[in-house]
C-alpha cells in the first residue's frame, strides 16, 4: 500500500516552531509596568496564539497608552532583539521534522500571527530552505482563531486544505486550524489543550516523522468525510 503524505504541512511559529513565548511575556510585562500597571503570567496566557493587534487592544485596557501599531512595533522589536542576541530557540523535534518534509518534497507554509520581518528572521536561521511561503499576521484581514490564515496558505500553495496537516500549540491557533478544515495537530506548550475528536494531541514533536503525518492523512481518508 502506498503511503500518502500530506499535500502540505502548515506550521505555526511562536510556541510550535520556536519557543518565543517567554520573550513575548517579558516584553509585555516591561511595557505594561512602564505605564504603572501590572501584567501577570495569567494575563499573558490569555494572549497566547492571538493576533498582535488584538493583543495590543488588551494591553491598552491594562493601561498602555500607545496606539495599536506602536504597541505591535514595540513588542516585535523587543522580541526580535532577543532572538538576535540570544539565538533562535527551536522547539524539540520541530526543525528535524521540517527538514525531513523538505527533503521529501512536501510543501510547507509558516502560518504565524507575528509580522513578516520576525518570521523571516526565524526562518533565515533554520539552516535550510524551510518554507514555500509565509502567511503573517500583518498580511491577513482576520487573525487566528479565524480560519483565514490557514485557508490563505492552502490557496497560495495550490492544495486542498483538507489534505493539509496544521501544527499548532495554542488554543486560538488550533481553533483556526480546525475551522479551516485542516488535519489538526496540537503540541501544547504554554497552555493546555483538551482532547477532542477535532484534533490529535502530541506532547512533543521530538521523534515525530513523516510516517506519523502520513498516518493522520490515512485516518482522515478512512473517515470518508472532511471537516
């Protein structure tokens, strides 16, 4: 029997490909505190996976007296500075799986709510050509949890979203992937994700290979329906 690989694998970035959440939390905390307010770890967790402009409005509600665009630019700059200074903290198994897929000729896209300049900084440090294209938060009308980012990636790749695997770490990102119709994999990191028939949970990408992804494609095919 022929093994069928996904038509494409669509990757989230923050928390899935790279462990940048601590950088975002530190930057948010410093910004809120600079305006005399308090930003807790619990507050930060509510923003995991959200669009940057939506996050900016939340920070405004916590006392940050800056325009949304200025908040996004400030936070992104701070995180990018950390990446440049401390290096790119790739998540366990992520780069290895991505490189295997590229060697096999599987199409890939990075679907992130971070801005393009940061996404380019990350992928530029992979050590290989990791993605056919990037879909970024500054280039979509509707951020995650809306399905548009994943639907846009599949459209640009010229593949059916129902034949794609999307890999996510956050609840908002997973909701976006599931709503798009992609075969959805959750690899929880900063926040917990409950089990449900809509998605598969992997505790880590370490040790995962194209064979595991092919098994998900086969399971979807056996269902006889598409979400």
